[in-house]
């Protein structure tokens, strides 16, 4: 994995893939197919890594950096919300006092089910 990171220019991971999706409602959204991406302050996975949720496997397809100001409603839908505003309110309710700064960068982790 280190060689891949050097090739695609990504910094080292700041956490492990096991911590990528942990909120019960988010896990349910992933399992139902409503959620196919998650944003984190750090990088939790490399493309190709497998995340297991309730015995089901999901492969990380893409990892990239994005500013909050770049988020679109389509991005919010991949997060399991209808609009950016819905997503924003959910994030701010989980992190009281956190400002929503358009220039703040997050790591996007996109994933899909591993077909048996």
C-alpha cells in the first residue's frame, strides 16, 4: 500500500478502514445501498481496501480530497442525504461547535459492494 500512496501522491492514512463508517444510521444506509461515499477529516482507506459491515464487504473504489464548498447535491445523495444542506445539518449536529467552512478540505472515500 505504501508504494501505491507514493505513486498517486496521497499522504499516509490517519486512521484505519474499520473506523470509516461507524454511526448506526450510516451503516444501515450503506447496507441498503443509500450511502456509497463518506467524507472524513483524515484518510481512512486506500482504493482497493475492503470494509466489512455486518458481514458484508464493500471495496473502496476511490479516495480523494475535496473542499466543503465543492460539495454538490449529487455528492450529498452519495452520502445518503437529499441535499448539501441536509448533509451539512447532519454533520454539524454530530460535531457541535464545528464551523462549516467552504475552504475546509475533507477526504472522500467512495465504495461499492463486493459481489459474491
